């Protein structure tokens, strides 16, 4: 590479960084695009074990981790046609209709037969996926299945010989403060190694109702998406997925235990089907709890039920406070969401609730979440009508007069005019807020606002970027 080419590359990277710094939260792949599957018997080996990488002095031996695991880490490229003009989850791509895009991320081999894990957003909507091995060999990859809610995708390549693979560890047993190592391809710089510690566990960042991220200060950059987060013994405990811009040393990985739970479904069906009770759930904050004469986080409040849904048919109603699900104590919305998701549609579960000061127990038969049902229909299932999700707010265009009053630019967002007092958004949004982005979709009109909501479902928690009193911020709001 000559000096001119080197400076051109540096200029390109600098441009990406300047553009990306405007975003507070982003998924860290350089690509975006479709639905992936993975799999394996949990009892089956998922790659070779490695010795503990700890030197005699107690300083982490990162070199050993890299040497032992490098051969199982791959570069993933996803080529996407731009004719549809659809927005990618990846903010590093400017929208250029009719121009093909090539996104880049990382993956790792989990089975010698060629199964590879990466992020859903790396290969979402991809027309062509290419996997490159450390030895320089490249293969076209099949998208076996994917899950947007966990941001996990499973690929399959037909290699000439068995591949080196990685061994799964336990994210549950991984402790805060423990050393971890991230290996990936940030900005196309293949096999970059960074290290840090587990900063926190169970983080919620507004990606989906099932957020349970591992937070780490190991440096994660665009292009690391889908790469492994290792313990020092070489076992993978997470899949690197997201970062917070403006917060150096704040990265997030999907816990590997969550990934292991969905692998069989991804391999067999290509998507994940989760249990669904058809109820809008709300946390019991201090103010709400006092009105029910219970303590904060005593349980999970049912704010509403879907007509003819599992909760409705079982006799549950708004105002019930769920304290147990299948005998397990639940105090937070996320705990209940995970418990419900682990029950297969069609199976029964018991729910203990507090109603009018008395404890009652109900048995209900779970259904599939609406997006799962849509996935089933694409495979020949019967059509089923689902209601559109709602924020519980009325918005108006950001015209020139409103823009001048709110110190904003016309057409760059919509203005919240009314908020349903019973909606979860009433505790988060305010009249006069300018909604600029829902998830990864830029909002320019009330029509765009409504279209953005249709890609979600009732009960989802959506990430909203808004302007309030001249200040930009992110909020997470449950849909009703």
C-alpha cells in the first residue's frame, strides 16, 4: 500500500468516527442484515478446551488466549443491495439507494462441521454472506437462522476440512470484575485483541424486552459485532454486540447462556418461538406500589390484557400484580418476560397474583408471540390477525412554526402533542418532546412514526431518541 492509500484509509476511518460520534447508542457491526439459526446439543463438545491463561505473577496472559483461539475466529462480510432503500441497523452506513453495501463484522466457529455464530444485525437483510478464515480461505455462508431480540445469527459454511471451534463457558458463573478478552475485526483491522473486565451484568439498554447484557470495558469498536468475549481459560462467555458512543470503555455482549438456550430452535426452525401471555406489563415503582399498598418491586403489574389472549382467557385482568410464575418468585418485568419466554407455546403455566389484597392462582396456556407467528406463516402456517402496537401518544408534524418555538429544524422529527394517561409512555415522555428516532429508524413525519411502530409488537420496549428543551437524549418506552 503506498502512502497516498494509507492516508486515504485513515481519512475514511476518521469520517466513520466523526459520523458515528453523533449517536448515543449503536450496534457495533459495520453491516446490517436477516434471520439466522444456530445449534448444537448442549451436551456435545463445542471446540477444544484451553489451559488457564494466567501468568505466575497473576497478570493475565492474553497472548495464550489469542494463540489458542485465533483459528476459530472469522471475518464476516454481508453484501446488501440498496434498491429498497430500507434503513440498516448500522449507523455507519449512509443511506444510498440503489448502491450495494458491504457490511463487516466478526464471527466464531462453534462446531467443526462449519456452524458459526455472529450478530443478527451483521447479516440482517444480506443478499450474500462471505466468511473468511484466518488461513485466508473464504466461503459463501448459508444463513441458517437468526433472532433479532437476542441479536444472534447462525451461519453454516461447507469447508474442505473440519474447522477449529470454540468452547462455550458459562455467563451465569462469570463474575463482575473477572478478566475478559475480546477478539474481532474493528474497522476491518482483522484479529485485533483487547482486554478488560466484566464491569456489570444484567444490563438493559433498550434493544429488546430480553436485554440482559454483560457490560465490559474491553475495547469494542464497529466491526467487532458478533465476535467472542472470552474468559482467560479460553471459554466464550458472550457475543459482542453493542456500545455506547461518548462513553469510552462501555461495551455490551449477549450472555452465552442465553445463546445456548436458543441454538436448538435456530437450527431446527431458523427462528425462535417464545411463550406469550398477551398482557401489558409494568414495573411497580414507588408511587404505583403505594397505591396498591405494597412495597416497591413487590411484583409485576398487569397494565392491560389482550382480548382473547392467554391472560384474558385465564381470567387475569388489569391491576393484578404477578408475584410468581410457575412457582418462581418474580419482582421485575424482565424476570417475568424471561420466565414466560422459556415456556413453549401451547404449554401451560401457573401464575400467582395479588388482586384486591388477596392472593389468587391462575393457570394459562401460552401462545406464540406475534412475530413468531408471522415467521410460522412464512413457512405455510395460517394467517392470524394481530393488533398494531401503540405508544399511547399523539404526534404532529414538526412544521416551521413549531420548529422555531422548540429550537429545532423543520421536518426532523415529530412533536408529542397528547399522551394517554394510562400508557407506560406517560411516565417517560412529555408534551413537546421531539421524537427523532425509534430504534434505528429516523422519524420525519407522523406516517414514518406509525410505520416505525409496526416493526415492533405490543409489549416490546423500544429505544427512542428525542429532543427535550434543546437537549438530546435516549429513553426506553414499552409499547401498549
